[in-house]
C-alpha cells in the first residue's frame, strides 16, 4: 500500500484533566474518502485543528502531505483545504468576488484569479449564481461556495467538518455526490467529519468510529461489521411457496454447512445466520429439494447497527446521534 498522505501517531490533546483526543493513530491514503464518525463532543474537530497546526497536541504527531503540522503549519495549509461546519462570506460581495478575494489571500497570480474562480464555480454548480451577492444564498448554496473556496488553491487534501449540517435532503445528496466525483476524477483525498451515519455511509470508502476522544475501530462497513458481529455477520431469510412439513429432513444437511451458525424454520420461512454470504447456494439447495422460492431477504448491517453496537460495548454515557 502507498504511503499515507495523512499520518496521525499517538495524537493526544488534553484540556486540563480531560482528554479531548486520546492516543489517536490513523492513516489516510491518497484518493480515498475517509469518514471520521462520532457524536458531537467526540474530539473530531480538535483532531482536525491539530492536523492543520491550529492547536498543538499534548503528545503525538500529525503529518499531512509529508509535513509535521505542529512544526510546519504553513506548509500544511498550502496543501490542504479546510471547510468548517459554518462557512462565512462577505455578504455584500458576489460569489465570484468572494472567490477572487480568497484567491488573492492565497497569493494566486492576478491574471489567473477570475479564470480559476469561474472554473471552481462551474465545478460546484454555481455558474448561474456567480454574480449574485452571497447574502441571498441558501445554506446549501453557501456550502457549495465553501467547497469552491476550498478548491481554488488546488489542494491535495480537503477536510470537511460537518459539511451537510442544515442542508435539505436533496442538497445533501447532491453535495455528497459532488464530493465523490471530485475525489474520483481529481484524485483528491477527503477527510469528512460527521455525526450523520447515513451521510458517511453513502460517500466514504473507510470509516473511523470516534467516541470520547478514542478511535474505537476503522475500516470499510463490511470489515467493521465482521469486527462487531463476528461469525454472525450475515443473516438471510428465504421464503418458499409451501409450508415446510418436515424441517428435520432439511436441518441436518444444512447444519453441516460450515458457514451456517444457526437455522430457524417457521412454516414457510427459513432464517440463516452465517459467518459469510452463502445466499445463492442456499437458494440453489432449496430449489433442488423441490421448494419454490418466492422471496429472499438479506440483512446488511449498516453503520447504524455497528455504531449502536460499539456504544453498547464502549460508552458509559448516554450520547445522542442523528441518522
């Protein structure tokens, strides 16, 4: 595997006796979208601030794009675009004027400013609104403009802190699709911090579950499901047309299957709890035994199930979250 573009080693931040971030070790690789998932107050934003060199760690290191964020924060900021949860613009200026101003702050050549600003407005779908004053922008439009603000300096990494906060469902879908498109087409690395489980699951390649300052687990949803639910990761329900009159004839054969941990038969419905996915083989087996299969349902453990399971095991506090 390639060297990580973000490398956090033993990153810790104390505020008095409270550990906001506790011994965080994490690698994020070029071109991937990594979701840092946790409730409000979990330490996500503090982690981001340390990655940007905006607050010093109590211990540990944060390397971003090859630079130590604590000792070389300016070099990190030149390579990283950051969008906080609340984006501010000059309301008396248009979207284009705001971007040109941001470009100047980033020391872009004057002769490139308007062309580059128009280009990123096109990327985020705001070309038609480029000459509107941002005071008239909706929350969703401001988030898109915030993304344009981040992209104007051609960063290698973009960090988005709660980017879907306050956007309507249609706007969320469009924004997340845009993030995925940018990552895939431009090779951008994206670190997305959120407490919205469904949004993270929609767009992220890998996820880290962050609770009370600790990274409890990381991986794709399938890997996390296996970690949490172990050999019971796959549940398949198969419905057949006719009631199963003599289940004892089926059960011994099926129980011999290595992948099957448990079988429940109720009239014309069979439920299988398995260590890996054998749905197709189960359907074939039943058809060969003369049963007419009329329905198949697979339970896929999502982030909701995984997150709840981690809370049951690891959290002593009553923490709320949103889907």
